[in-house]
């Protein structure tokens, strides 16, 4: 994840630094998921997903809308904390050759995002932010379960998910992140 | 009260005490380098630090001095491995007046003391992605006490427990989400040496 020049924040309470850092970090992941579903919905049609079930296309449309809502929610919290918002720097997803290729990538991304949310939730101290982040995390887990099921993987393959640090998540998703300032 | 106002008030108190006390009564000067452990109650964590103080002690037990302290990682989350925070710290700079039990040439070589003061509390936090880099300086008060133990004529040990609290009202925060934080306050335990001059 690219470092940017520090911007003096309007929020003058240093105790908010963890919340701002976590929210901007999650925002980066949400931008990535939003781009993933948008690319798939642009690239494919409802008919391409018929083999996966009649309701799959509609579900993916709903997922894309939910990722957009997540982006808006996280941006709103960062702004309310008076801090600079992480910009959307784009993505490096390939042109998916078929729905299976998209679903394979989606499983990697969704699983990484679930573990990222799990990793940061204990760091949050503001109740409103805790509630918002946790409620998004549970939806991400549902996305992961559904996409896993479409990939032929058990929806809940383990009794407990694994929390991951920022560096681990960045490594898992490195092929898909575009740095801010990097040519698209 | 501004930080400068607090510093002026402290200086006035020190001068007032000095003017009321005969010069000959200023018997001792102590210089105390210490290590400290500070409790961040919000995070339920202790943070290491260090500092030093300088204090004049009169024969009548009146004390006046100053204290500087540094607390590393004060706002770091306990889950330090989740590397989102670049650096955080708090620096305290304050002046104190108080009372110390007189030295006794016979008996226990303990000299308990209590003191209170005002000063500033500088807080800093920066995230690793470079989106937030906050420094804030609040006027603050503190109160505490401890004891010095004379080991040699000019050297001893010092232990202290002190509470610091910001004087800046929480509703000065521009973000409604953080308004519930309240004024920053924390306990500091420190231990170290004390070098005695004079007396």
C-alpha cells in the first residue's frame, strides 16, 4: 500500500488515530471489492452465471451495491473524524476470461477481507465505529461464504476465521492493488 | 486556560514561594533521572518512558521544581503487530510545588513528598499510511507523591506516583465522534535515582 505525504488532520484528538488508520485501511479494501464486482458485472451477463444458479446474478448485483454502501459508510466515518479520506487508487484485476476465473479471484479477495476485518476490530474503541465495522464484517463473511460455495468450497471451512495483520493482507492482495499515482 | 497562561501561573507561584522563603533556607537541589510506566486507561495498557526532574527543597520542607517526561507509544493499540500506526507519544512538561518531609540525620533515611503543578501535555500520533499526523498541546495539571531514599550522602533512589490530566475541555474537539473521549488523563509510576546537591 503506497505511503502518501502526511496531511495535517482537522481532528485534533490523537486518540482517534487508530480509528482513522483502520477506517482508511478498510476503505482501501472496500474500493477493491467494489471494483471486482463492477468488472464482473460489466464483463459478463446474467446468462453467464446461469450454471451457478438462477439467483446468482442477482446476488452479485446485490453484493456490488453492498460494497458501494460499505465505501460510503467508511468514507463518512473518516470525514466525521475530521481526517483525510483514502482515495480510490484503482485496481489491477485482469480481464476475467470466464465466470469461474472471476469467482476464483473473488474468493481470494473476500477471504482476505474477512481476515482483515477480524484483525482490526479489536483495535477500535469508539462504539459507533465498532458497530459499523462489525456489521460490515459480518456481511463480508456472508459474501465469502457464498462465493466459496460457488467455487465448490465449504461455506464455512473452519470453526473460526484467522485475523490477519495489514502486511499479510497487503501481500495476499498485492496483485490487485494499484498504487496511488501509478498509471492505469 | 492557555498553556502559556498555565506556565505564567506556575512561574508566579514559584516566585511567590521563593520571595517568602529566606535565601539561606534553600538548602538542597535534587536532580532525578527516572524510568517510568504510564497507564493508558482507555487501552488498558502500560507504556514505558523516561524523564527527569529538578527540585529545590527548603529546610522547612517546601519544594519547587520542574519535571519533563516522555511516554513512548501512548496511543498505540495493544495489538501492536497490526502495523497501522507509525508512532505515538506524549511529552509532559510541568512545574510543581509541594512539601517534603525534612531530612533527619538520625533514623530512617526516607523523605516522602507530595506536590502538585501545572504545565503542558503534548500528544502526537501518526499513522503508517500517512493520512493522519496529529500533534496537540494541552495545558494540564498534575498531582502526586512519592519518596526519596538516601543511599549515600549525595545519591539516593526515588519512587513516585503521579496523575496527569488535561485542562482542555472535551467539547473543544471538532469531531462529534470523539467528543465522548473526555479529557485525557493518566497515571505515571516512575523510579530512578536522585542526585542531591547542597544541604
